[in-house]
C-alpha cells in the first residue's frame, strides 16, 4: 500500500506550486495534472492505479495529487478516491477574494502559469463571485464533514501563511501537514526546485480591480464581506 496525499483545494490556492516544490522530497511523487483530461475522469480508479504504479516504479513511497470541486463528481471522489486504503486528505486554501481575482486574471490571459499578470485589471461581477464562493464552500464543507464523521484529521495549508513563503518554509509546513495524517516527508538539506514563479506582484485586491469601489459596496450590502476576506473552510 502506498501512502497517498489528496489535496482538497480550489483554483489559484498555490496547490500547483506546493506540488512542484514537493519534488524536493525524496519520498514523494506528485501528479499535479492528474484527472485533467476527460478520459482520466471517466476511469479515475484506473488512473489512480497507474499513478501508484508509476510512483512505485520510481521507488517512491508517497504520492500526491489535487482535486477541485469540478474535477470529479463528489460520489466518485468518495467511492473511488477517498475510500481507497492509504489515502489521506490535506486542505489547501486561500482567501476567497484573492483566489477569485487570481482565477479571473488567469482566465483573462488564457494562461495558468508562467505569465506575469500584475498589469491585468478586472471588472468583477458580484453575482458571479457569490456563486463562486458558494461552490467552493460546499466543496470544502462536504469533505470536512466527511472526515469529521470518521474522526479523521483534516490539516489545512493556507496560501498566505504556508505557501506564499520561502521554499524551505513551505516544505516544512507541507511536511508538518503530512505528519498530521501519519505520513513522513523529510525536508532535504538542499533543493532541486524552487517551484513555480509568482505571477501577480500586486498585493491588494483593490489595486487589481477597476470597479472596486462599487464591488466592495456590493459586498457589504449583500453581507458577503466576511466570507470574501476569509477562507472557504
């Protein structure tokens, strides 16, 4: 049986950066693109079997992959993924407004990695953002409750404090989260990769959004402000 880390996450949380950095762990094989294709989503159990075989062929004892809310049907995730022996869950989250803005920027430039989006300005729609938050919160709540019913740990890695940090610190936090679910990852003395390059160097959401005054007033008027500047779980 291979130890498997399933990162329950969403778009633009830093999960891909985390898995790129995970290549520094001698014990770990990461699959950041697992289930990306329609063919893989049709037979997810077979795809995961192949990932396990690939990790074993490289003499790894741990593998990791991520799941978004729209990667697979929740029933499929429960029956074919999380119920498999050796699978553990780590949540990866980001403040909702920042994840959403980053997601919208990536969509606007039609590229998810290796492009500087600092100069991109947006006009945000409050109804779309509210629907996006609803979907993210349902996704995380489902698996938090699933884990709680089974009295299983549910460690959380937060973009702001655990991932948007120097690579060595990120690896230590990843290792600590893995340890909470019974998986040992030893942080190496030297790194072979520093992960992905940060795409957006503008810090405040207000400086990324052209209609921020109207959008922020709508957040307050609709009672969404606390959710927007908080986490989905």
